[in-house]
């Protein structure tokens, strides 16, 4: 992630420098656009269903969350918040 961000920022800075000095900026634009494209290709490769040599089953939701710890923490936090909201709603319904 850090390297991609560094390349992206460098591409944007190079693009603005090239435009100020009337130089071709297409190379910087292409490199800036390739960052998300390469990310999507890598993500597709990581979670694809078929490989060339054998069949591989699709990863489950929890297997994917195990590969992304930030998403796992956000998911757990969302579940806790939802359970708190549901307990408040249940207590209000019981009062009625």
C-alpha cells in the first residue's frame, strides 16, 4: 500500500511539473491510472475460482476477512454496534 501511494503521488507531482513546463505528461498519467488497474487485476487473481492446473473453491466471506485485518476489525466493530442498537430497540419494545 505504501509503495503504491508513493508511486501515485510521484506520478501526480510529475504530471503537474510536466504540464507547467509544457512537457508530455501522458507517461505520468498512465502510471497514475495503472495503480488502481493493477490493484484490481491482483485482487481478481487472488480470488479467482479456477487456476490453470486445478479447480479451487471460492473463498468464504470469513476467509476473505482473514486476509484483510482492517476489514475484520471494522466488521467486528459493526457487529458490536448493531447488537447494541438491537438491544436498545428490544428494551424499548418491552417497555411498550
